[in-house]
């Protein structure tokens, strides 16, 4: 008979795979940013929050804090590296005040996590106390990671467009939350259950919004494309008229004044 620990390990491995998909799901977004050399209207907040969350879970999974949490360390260590690359791309392709804000947020996060780790190791002398302190912080920041897309959801409702709320990210968040909630419930871990349970709820809300505004998004994109095609056709007509020596439209003729 399969033990609870065996099932939990299997679910944890599946959770690692799904979480990796979650961390990699914004890749198309960042390919677009890289090609356009601009962050456009994309927000750095979800990636900064995810980075902070990963760093805190790495601290939680350390053997000196919460033993037997290797699967927590492996996936959050990978996520930390991936999210850092996203944040660096934001620093590279954002400008002015926005770039400064992202840099300050990144430095504050690194300093905060280092301070927490040092404080816990020096002042808490048992695994239970260390797990409790870091676990409470992980609950807070894990919830923050899932709440971060609320700013994007607000923009979706206002603009009636899901263009800047990637579907893959919402789907990956949903499956990730489901898997890690199951992992935490097999051998109950309150600190993993709370943020991932909330994550499922927020991901469902994003998917509902995507279903609601997908059609209106397509209409907006098609309208922009038609407008661009009309603009290009006007330019082509003007160029053709110049090539054959025809006169420009009347409103472009120079005015001749009598002396």
C-alpha cells in the first residue's frame, strides 16, 4: 500500500513541474518585450512579488529552518533564478522613473530576505520557531504573489481587454495552486495551504475575466489593425501620386499671395 509520504512526494514532484510551468509562462511576454525593446503597459509588480515569494520559500525550506523540504527548495530556487531574469529585463527595457522604482524594489527585497534569514538563525533556536516565523512571512508574501495580478485585473475591467493579462500565466497559477494545496493537505502544513488555497481563488477570478473580455479584446486588436492598414494605404497613395508627378491635395498646395 502506498504511504502518505509517497503520495505527498509524488504530488510535490508534480507541483515542481507545474510551478516550473508557472515561472516559465511569461516567456512569450518577455520575448515580446525583448523584440520591441519596450515593457509597454506590462507591470513589473507580479514578477517582483513572485521573486520575493520564491526567496522566502527558499529560506523556509532550508534544513536548519524546516527539515525534509527539498522539493520546496528545488522549485523555489529555480523560480528565483527565472524571476530574476524577468526583473533584469524590466530594468533593461524600462526608462526613467519606472526603472528606478524596479531597481529600488529589487534591492529592498534582497535586503529584507537577508535580514529575515539572519534574524531567524540567530534568535530562533528550534526548528519549530524558525518554521513558524518564516512560515508566517511566507503566507503573507505567498498571498501577495497571488494578489499582485489584481492591479492587472483592474485594468482588464477598465479597458475591457485582456491583452496585458497573459492566459498562460493565469492557467499556470490555477494548476499550481491546486497542486500545492493538495500537497499541503496530505500532511497538513498550514503555511503552504493558506497562500495556495487563496491562489486558486484568484486564478479562477482571472480565468473568468479572460472568458468575459476575450471577444472584446479581439475586436479592439482588429480595430487597431484596420486603422493601421488604412493609414498605410493613405501613405502609399501619397507616394504613388508623387512618383507620377500628380499634384498634391488642395489643402497641401502652397498659398500664392499677390504683392
